[in-house]
C-alpha cells in the first residue's frame, strides 16, 4: 500500500515492516535501493526533476517526517507514521548483528561515520561495520574509482549513504550500477546524530516535533528550510487536495 505525494510513491510501512522488507532483500542478496522523503526532500524535488525521478524509482520510499504524514492526510491518504533514521538505526543494527550482515556507512565530515559506527557497534554487540567513508570525495576520476573499489572489497550486505539531499541521491543514482552491494540505503544525517556531532534537542520535543527540535538546535542553518519550507510544502498539499477528483 502506498500514498502518492507530488507524484512520488511513499510506502505505507511501519518500522517493523520497513526492517522486515529490507531484511528479506539483504538475506536474498537482492539488488534494491531504499530512501525516504520528508518535507525538505519534497521541497527540493518540487524544483528538481532528476531527484523526483530517483525517488519514483526507489524500491522502497518511506516517510521520514511528520510533515509527510500530515501531507498524506491533507490529500486524503494515510501513512502509519514517520520513521527517522536516528530512531530506527539501533533496531537496524540489532537486526544486522543477529543475521550476520556486513554494514558499510558513507557520508558526513571526516570521522563522523567512523564515530557513529563505534557507537552503533557498542549498542549492538556482534555487529560488523566493515567500512566507513566520509562524504567529501571527488565524484569521478581515480579517487572515486578507488572509493568504489574499497566498497566492493568490504563485501558489504548493506551500504548506508548519508550526505544530505540532493547530494546523496545524485551520487547513488550515478554510482548505483557500479556499487557491488545488494542493498543501498539513503538515510540522511543519521551519522551526525549517532556520533554526537549534532544534538537532536530534548527527546520529548524531537519525538513529537522533529523540525522544531532541529530548528532550535541549528537555527542559523535551518531557519529557511523550516520557516519558509514548511508553509511552501503545506501549500502544495492543499493544491493537491483541491485538484483531486474526490
């Protein structure tokens, strides 16, 4: 079951359903690509046909923010809830440890994914993170070829890619054919939170209003994304609602 926002299908999955589906693909060594949408992603996609095409082509696309759940409701659709990476990453780590998967994590500033992997393996005994790479690398040429070779040599079951939208999606779209990994999962800035580089704010706030918690912790960087972006998104959802035949 799916909702459709801006012509982009969003899977109506719970956290258990998300992990079960991804787990089945990993165990079967099926070649799949997973990603998400939140209000920011949909705002960028509204002006970026290539990003829209990438999101439409995902094997699984889930709601990463409460704004998307609200947008679905405004347009007469239903999504079971939001699933933010910083919340489900430990469930994924525990599942990976139990099933013996080899994870890789790419993205962020130098050292961030390495620290995040350390935190994750401490929380999930037995987990194997077989490689970590930062997100500041050339997108073509010998260094890029060497990076792809390192990822291939790590013999991964699942590669997590977190470089922010639309950078991570553009890279995965361009490199997917050369990534010898069954499942590639775009997950945004999760490593920043897990590593402690970025504070999520009070738990009671980010569990209910993630955007407000992030705005409070990083106002200089995120004010435009939320104070301008949120009304812009809601306006498009209202337009979709009133254009709907129903």
